[in-house]
C-alpha cells in the first residue's frame, strides 16, 4: 500500500491522480489533500477518500510537516511557483516526490536537486516528456546518453503568421489540438514557454547540459520524447496523448499496470517531425536564456509569465504581449543567486510587481 499526500487535488493532474487511486484501491491510499481555494470541491473529495488531513492552500494556517508526516510519496500536482514550497517541504520530510509541478525545477532546480541529494530523496517525473525520457532510459536516471529530444505539439497556433498571432483570443489559446490540460499550461503550450520550461526541467532531472537537449515539433503528440545514445541509436516512448499513463507510471514504476489502450500501428497513418518555429514564439528562447543564466533569472521569468498569462486570459493584454512583458521584466530587474527558498520567493514577488506595473501601469 502506497500512502499519498496529494498537493493540488482539484486541478487536471490532481483529479486524474485520484482516478488512478480509485482504480487501484488495494495499492493506493490518500493521506493528505491540498487544493487551491475550492472548499466545496475539497469537502466532496474528503468524503470520497477520507484523508487524515485536508486543506485549502489559502487557509495558510497549516504546517507542511503535518501534510507529509505519514505519506510514502508526495504527489505535487499544484500549478505555478506556489508548488516549490511544497516540493521543498516534502524533500525535507524525506519523502519521494512525484513531480508534476514544473516550476519547482524551473525556478528552484538548484535548491531542489541539492536538497534531494542531501536527503537521499528521489524525484520522479510526471510531465509526459520527462516520463518518456525516464522510460527510454530504462528508469535509470544515471544512464549515459548523447541527447534528449523533447517533442512539442506546437500548440494551436503552429501555422499562424505574426499578424494572426496578434489577434488570437483566450478561447483560441485554450483549445489545444492534442492534450487536455489546465489553463496556464495550455496557454504556455501555445506560446511554447512550456517547452522552454521542459528543457530546464530535463536539465535538472537528468543532469543534462543545455547543449544536450533539443525540442522538435511533432503535431500528432504520439511520440512523447526521444533519447539518443552514443552509438546513434534513438529510443522513444509512444502512446496516446493522455496524462493518465505518466501519472499512473510515476506511482507504480518500475511496475506497469493496465492503464490505457495501446496504439494500433496499422492505423497510424503518419508521424511528422519539424523544427520548432522559434522566431514566431519568442517565449521558448526567453526561457532558455533565463535557464542558462541560472540564479533567480528563471524565477523572474516565471513570475512575469504567471502575471502576463492571467492578464491575457482576462482580456487585458494581447497574446504577443505575454512574451514582451516577460522580456521587459527580465531586462529591468537585477538577477541574483538562487541561494534559498526565501531568495526565490523574493524574486518571484519582485517579478510579479514589475509585470503588474507594466500591464496595469502600477
Ligand atoms: Mg509536458
């Protein structure tokens, strides 16, 4: 029996995690639930799963220690920078972390990996691309490789010209061609910021250099990522684009249990791969630049991005303004060392204030 503390239980990943728990009640038990702010949803989930503790994140009067004291694994499914604090607390409690929160590694990679090493804590990827790489490496995160190749669907605007991109609406950005996901990550997929984030995630998870990581557009979202080895062999993981598999596998690996129908290769007409259109989607290079700079740069980028995407979804700024806001914040603010969680939290606050000032004029 695996006892799970699930942080971010009402979002897209959280709900699918609970479906896995319900499908295998002899294997999994929920000990703690944390949601964002929806007390009604949380009450319903409390009834269904009888966790020992359940909180809304906005209560802010509960201790993280209490959340993680009796679990075997911490499943961090909350979106955004807020996830980093939970990831750090779970590592400090010595619990294996199943990580669906990208920002923990994008913003906090340095301190997260350091703390995990110190405590001997394993970090298991849930993001589909990183799960694919983990699978292609035979679940051996120390295996030698030449290159990691992340696939990207390209999002809904892959073939849009620059003028058309200036007129896209939140509704258009929220209709992803292949994946069903939360709002923020769906918009990040449309700007390709998400793929930039995933390059940084891969760097930390697999100890890769930025030069060893590539991204390629694969519109069908069937090949979830590829590892290339020294002898020229490439190993990929294929499957339907559905988060159920990487979620369940993070919980059961190295064992595999029934989850999804397998692909019928006789019916797969064609798989396409093409270069990432970086010039049309500047967020990808902005993320890489911040990732290479390190320190607080990715946190500044992310703070600006969270504000800009939320402003875009509310109709306050245009789609191209998301990238411009991020770039201006990165340009304006001083970058420091990622010395501690509090240093990162300070940088995050600074970036949000700067982005809000740019968007709303103070
Ligand atoms: Mg992904």
